């Protein structure tokens, strides 16, 4: 530009500046138009403001080779594949894959995992190294919605074998040996205080303590305990349970609250192997039905402005009232409080267990006092049930009377 400025006259400089400015404005306008152009998927519309995201998984996170990933969804419901329910879909997880064509069924392979049963979490096994993960909702036919509902694409790093290089005792473990909890995931809620835990073991055999059998060992359960020294016998106490008889399950008693659990294999002398064979340390929450939170004797929950027998639109806003008791979000342990649950065409659940979470049992764990719901045309029953910080009904339960409502096509646009 300096060379051109020296050669060109003032008129030429002004012209060039004007052309450059116009080009820049045009480019910016084009960019805005592209950014605002909605992306098209298949024939099924997505819900306004629908968002899908990873729960507690950040871009750039380091994760173990085997871990559980949780799917979050806002302003939209989860429904199994084949279910033609409005404003709903099911999850697909893209692993090390670019977005597929958005107007065709999402592929099904190792890089495109389908959760057509309506699952909201998955246990993944990834090789060491860098990986990308992305969530993409699909309709009943596995086709993305319009506009498509997809998460940000996140990068995760899997370190090498977490146990590689760790030294235990003199007994070698079998190559590829793994110990794990059967059907017990990190973050699970256990209805206690007594529960049965099941231990799984791969590429290694179970043998009782004292048995000098190659490629074998016996289970130890660590409860609310850090790993002990790996080259010494595992302690034996309330936090370090031994199953030297070769047991692969155990009934344990856990107090209500948060706990950590971890499995650790030991050889004939209760010493961990080299490399040690241990499970992921998982967190569980124990709910004791006998410790249901008391409710005030005069507490009551009710529908605001919605009488029994009312005729409503298919997308009504339902408001919840609560008297002589406070509202607190799930997870907040505060006396004389709870949060709302809406039962739609459902009988009362077991009052000693956490209230289910599905299309017939809607949770409002953020403390909401109203909700916009979608109801098919016809007759429905609605009932409110308050739950404590663990989603368990109080004692006595605080619930409204069930009411009937009728969804009329004539009010579908109300």
C-alpha cells in the first residue's frame, strides 16, 4: 500500500479507500447472512430453544479410558426411536466424527452411537490419545430435527493405562485384567440402607485368600477410603471389606448420604497385584426410606387456577401452589421445603423411593413453580407430589388431589 500511495494521486487514494470499505462492508454483511441462516435437518421440527449438552464434561478434559458420559437436554423431551411424540427425540453420540448429512438418518457404527431406547448416559471405552465427542438429537427415524439440536464438539484426552507403572506386591496380574461394579454407575442413587453390590472381573480368575493360583485374586471393597499402600496387605476394617472366600457380590449397609466405592483385587496374602487391578472410584448417593423428611402437618400443594374438569389447550402452562411449606431445589437439604413433581396419567409411585423421572413423572428440581407442558388431545389426569432434596416424598406425603383435564382441538392455539 505504501508503494501504491506514492505512485497514485489523491483521487486514486480516495477511490481505493472507498472500494476497500465497500468490500469490507459486503464481506461483513455476507458473513452475518451466513451466520443467521438456519441449518436445515429433516422433516421433524425441534422445540423452540432446545439445547443438548454434556453434563460435567468440559472441552479439553482428561478422562479415563473407561468412563460414563451424561447427556443433558433442555426445552425438549426424550423419546425412544420409533416414538412419534411431539417436541422430542433421542440421543446420538458422535465420536471422532464430523457432522453427518443433517437431512438423512444418522449412521450407526463405532463413531456414531445410537441411544434409541431413550438412554441419557453411556459408558464409553476410548483408546489413549485425543478424541472428539458431540451429541446430536434424532427424531423417531434417527434423522436430525430442523433446526438440528446438537451440542458443541468437545475434545477430551485419554491418558495411558492409569494403572501402568504402578507397583503392587510380588504377584503379577493377568494382561488386560479389569475389575468393575456390575450395573452400578458413577452418580447412582441407591435406595438403602442395605444394598447388594455385584463385582465383575475380566481376564482374571477369582480364588480365595491363601490360594496360590496363577492369574487370580479376590475382591476388596473400599468404602469412603483412599487407596491403601499398594505393596502391603490391604487393611481389614469397616472401610476396607475383604471377600477372601471368593465372593463376587455382597450385601452392605450404608448410611444415607454421599459415599465413594472402589474395588481392589488382592492376591493370596491380600496384597494388590503388579500392576494393581482396581475399578474406577465411583460416587453414589444413598437414600434411606425410613428417614423420609417430615412435612408440616398443614402443608399442601395445589394447582393454581386449574379446576378439576377444566378444558385446556394442548400446550398449557400449569402453575403450582404450595402452602405452609417452602420451595427448595433438589439437592438442598433445608427443613420444611421440597420441590414439585407433576404426575401425568400416572398412579402414585412408591412413596419410600425417589420419584421416577420420565414423561409421566416430570421433575422441577430447579425449584420451578410453573411449567409449559405438551398434552395429547383427549382426557388426562394430573397430580402434584412434592419431593425432598433426594426426590423422595415427605412423611406424610405432600400431594394434591388428582384432577382431570380435557385437551380440546378448539383450544390448541390458546
